[in-house]
C-alpha cells in the first residue's frame, strides 16, 4: 500500500494500491494498469476514500532559461515546485508570476485548472506544454491556443477522458516589468517592484488562507459562480453589498466565500471538518477529519447557499474515490 498522507494537503490518512514516482518521460513507457491517477502535491484534491489503483507522482525536474529578443523563455519540469520557480525567476529579474506567489503545488498542475490569484492567471504566460498521452504513449506539444484556458478551466479539465501527463511547461516573459495591481488589496499600496508585490501577496494570503502544514485544506473548495444579468439584478435588489466581478459574455462572477459566509457557514464545524474562520470558501481538516466529513460538510454548504441564494456551487477541488475521479453530484 502507498500512503497518500504526504500527497494531499487536506492531510487525510488515505492510501493507494501503489505509487510510482515519474522523474522522466521514460518512466511512463512501462504499461500502466487501470485505474491510475496523476498527482502533483495534492493541494487541489479531496480523496473521498482509499484509491484502489496506481498514483503517478509528477516529479520531473529541471529549469532552463534563455533570453530571446525582448523575452525570457523558460522551460520547467512538471515536478518543480511553482513557488520555488517564482523565487528563482525573481532572483534573475524575470517578472510576471509574482501575483501567483505562494500557491502550493507543482508547475505541471498549474495549467490543469489555470491557477489564478490577485488578477493574474498562469495561462497568460504559457507558450506551450509538452505532454505524454498515457493511452497511446505519444509525446507532443500543445500550443497555448489549444489549451483553452478559462477561469479555473483548461482543455485538460474539459477532456478528462484523454489522459495527458504534463511533462514540461514552456513560459514566455517580457523583459520589462508590468505591474498587475487590479486586485483590491494591491491597488491602494505603493508597490515599487515585483518583489514588493510578492511580499504583499504573501501578507494577504497569510491573513486569509490557512497554511496546509498546520491546518489541512485545499484552498478554495468551490469555484466562484457565474450568473447572468437577470440573476445578478434580482440578487442585488435584495443584497446591495453583494461583491460582483465582470466575467465577460454578459456574465458576472460572484464571491462564493461571501455567499457561504452570508449563509451562516463561516467557521462552522462538522465532526473534524470545518470552514476557515477568515475565509469561508476554504474547507479545513480540524485534526483527524475523515473524507466523508468533508464531503458532507461541502454538501451542507451547497444546500444552504442554494436555499438562500438559488445558486448551485460547484467544487474547484478534484474528487477521487476508489476507482478514480468522482463527480460531485454523484456523491
Ligand atoms: P494536485 O492537487 O496534485 O493535482 C491537481 C490536478 O492536476 C489533479 O487532477 C491531477 O491529476 C492534475 N495533475 C497534477 N500534475 C499533473 C501532471 N503533471 N499532468 C497532468 N495532470 C496533472 N489555486 C489557485 O488557482 N489559486 C490560488 O490562489 C490557490 N491557493 C491555494 C491555497 C492553498 C492554501 C491551497 C492548499 C491550495 C490553493 N490552490 C490555489 C489550489 C492548488 O494549489 C492549485 O490547484 C495547484 O496547481 C495544485 O498543484 P498540485 O501539484 O498540488 O496538484
Ligand atoms: N468574503 C466574505 N467572507 C468570506 C470570504 C470572502 O465576505 O468568508 C468576501 C471578501 O470580503 C471579498 C470576496 O468575498 O469581498 C472575495 O474574497 P477573496 O478576495 O478572498 O477571494 P475569493 O474570490 O474568495 C479567489 C480565488 C482564490 C484566490 C483569491 C485571490 C477562487 C475560487 N478563489 O478567492 O484562489 O487566491 O481569489 O485572487 O477563484 C484557490 O483557487 O484555491 C484560491 C485560494
């Protein structure tokens, strides 16, 4: 048996049948028996049970940096830790990813849900991704336009049946610093350079988000929901202080954390599971939580938000059960 305790930031004591460390594309040549799943550091997953299969742990290392005209081209192995890459780039004067500082996890997982924070998404800097099709063994390059990046979305999430293992991510950064300070907590600050932005992001994050080393969690448990104008106006009439962000195509993004908070679910506890006192969108393991406690807490929250606002929340975290990925609605 392979313990998944070091491979899920919820800190759940779950196991897989076996684990394989993938340190190069060659490690994927060997036949992989179904069921299997790919893991980075498990900071965006909830295991609803033990997993009766093989876990492929993404561990390809290596970073190459080249200057080309007015750009830096960076090729990073999927198993590199993203935040370590960000620090390394800043040390070399390469800016762009500073707003994504301190998001846990690997480089290879970052494009899967197009991670985002403080007004920046990783897809904005990705030029291409080198992948291995685990069913055919074919290795190929996907250009940015083929990755279909959206809010917490990408080709990889849309086509889950196609088992693509990310091997390397190729980034492109301009050699001039462009501050990205649209987020409310960054706008009003006098941030002179990318390092100052990183420091402010670290400060904002530590105020709101629990550190998984001490409190098990997987960041935002649900995605922020999108609503159309009609729904928005109906909600605004009742809740004038509703936080709203434009999302394009006539849609508006609401803050799931605000909806959960207003539904009376901030800081609540169910067994050993709970919601974070400073950010209701984060489900936490208060000690020895079992998977079912987190699932039933998540279901309770969904029911409360649906009842109060008529909005159905969808999880951001990926859910895995005994045979592989499970749909939230099937639980
Ligand atoms: P995992 O959780 O191991 O995997 C996530 C998914 O990616 C799984 O479906 C897995 O199968 C797939 N995957 C992983 N590696 C590969 C690969 N090489 N090839 C193909 N598929 C792969 N996310 C944000 O977007 N913004 C935030 O601000 C943010 N803040 C967070 C704060 C905290 C405290 C925590 C715990 C999480 C936060 N997250 C955030 C979520 C999470 O950190 C990111 O989604 C991160 O990219 C997950 O990386 P990981 O290596 O842990 O991936
Ligand atoms: N809010 C409350 N109560 C709460 C939580 C939030 O009223 O308990 C309100 C806040 O006051 C604010 C609004 O809701 O007005 C939005 O909150 P916040 O700025 O904390 O951001 P968020 O929408 O909850 C998103 C991402 C985070 C990302 C931050 C910063 C999603 C699902 N989450 O959170 O990403 O770090 O913005 O950009 O999009 C993650 O994906 O795991 C994650 C942590």
